[in-house]
């Protein structure tokens, strides 16, 4: 079975982006992994394709609506392999670690929910059992860049993607430690 990344976003044109280049791009072209991008706006119910609303408790910004996010998640899950985890890329999530990346790379793939605005209505995250994952203690404009990071980290671990398996075994975090410095020739 091919590892599949399914990205839910309001900016589908951001994909494959850098994932279409280098090792990940070659592996995508060779069907060693697959990418599906779902436009969350396709699940909007009004003529303006609105996906957000004001926060119920007031405050600045907008929140992605639960009904629209739920419909997009349900559509992604209907197309995904059984057991495919769904992750919401959020600065308040559990830190993405090398161990979690290896676990995801061994599975059927991942459904990645890319939020925008102030975030996504918490009710849909709870009701759909969405795992929150963070790539760091900072805030970005949306979840698309973290989705690219997570996919790249997983894809490079898939069989046949890296040219030299030994380089994966000796890199930073492979054994829980940082990798040593590297140098080129000449020695002096």
C-alpha cells in the first residue's frame, strides 16, 4: 500500500510546493507516496464559500466553523485507508518528534488538517478525535507549512526514497542523539 498524505486546506495551490522537488518530488513522481489535497471551501454552504465565523465568546479574529471542518474531515476519512490518523497542525499540540514521524511513516499515511484564522472550532476536534501536533513553540499564518514539514519528514523515511539507507540510521534523532559535524575534503 502506498503511503498517502491527505491535506485539508483553504489554500490547495500551496501543494505539492516544495514536496514536488528533490527526493520527495522524485518519490511522488515514482508513486512511492501519494498526495491528496482537499479544499475545505468545497464544503462551504454559502455562495461566498465562507468557512469561518466570529468566536462565540468574542475576541479578535475568526474561527473555522465546526460543520464545515467536520464535513471536510469526514470526506477525507471516507477516502483514507483504515487506521489513517487525522492530525490538526497547531502550536498548542504535542511536539512532533522523530519517534512520532517514524510511527507515521510506518503507517498508511496521515490526514492533515491545516487551520487558519484563530484556529478551528474545538467541538469538531473533540468529536472527530483529531490529534493536535505542533512543529514548534511559535505561531504561523496557517497549518500548511507545518503540513509540508510533517510530510517531508515522513516521506524521506519511506522505503526507496533515500538513496542510502545508512544515512537515515546515522542522522540526528535516529538514536535519540544529535548527529556529529560533517566536513568535505581537503582535510586542511
